[in-house]
């Protein structure tokens, strides 16, 4: 499921991420070029903060999704499976084997959406 989610969202997230970052660059450029004009500067700062908060939310939710994917693996590993029926044990082994694959939600398969990305 997580790989299908990554495949479905990576292109859209890449476009969204690039538009947000380009707008932030234009807002920063506008702030510097309009230095001294309070109205234009406040507008540029407002736009920059608004789009930076969008990037923050996207990266935060990507990090939360990655952490929840890892918590499924940990929950399955910590399950009290001794003495349970064999079909349950097989299903649990399948869940653990599937969850051991590293998952990281990305924008365009090259920018991981995480708190580290937001801080950079």
C-alpha cells in the first residue's frame, strides 16, 4: 500500500513542491528589491511565510506517514504471537516482511518529504 501511495503522489508532490519553492524565491527577491517600501515588503513577507508554512505542512505530514509505516512494523514485531494459530503467525510474518522495506514519501522520487528537508 505504501509503495502505491508513493507512486500515486510523487509527481503531484514534486510539482507542488517546485511551485511552492519557486514562489518563495520570487517573494524573497521581491522583498530585497523593494527594500524600504513597507507595503511591498510586508506583502512579500506574508507570501513567503504562507508558502513556507505549506512546505512545512507537506514535509511534516510526509514525516508522520513515514513514522507510522515504521510503527506498523514495530507493532507486528512486538505482537504476542506465541501460541496463536499457525495462519495468524503466517500473516504476521507476511506483515513483518512487507513492513521491513524502507518507506520514504518523496517529491518526484528525489526529495524526501521529512523534517530534515524542511530544515534545509
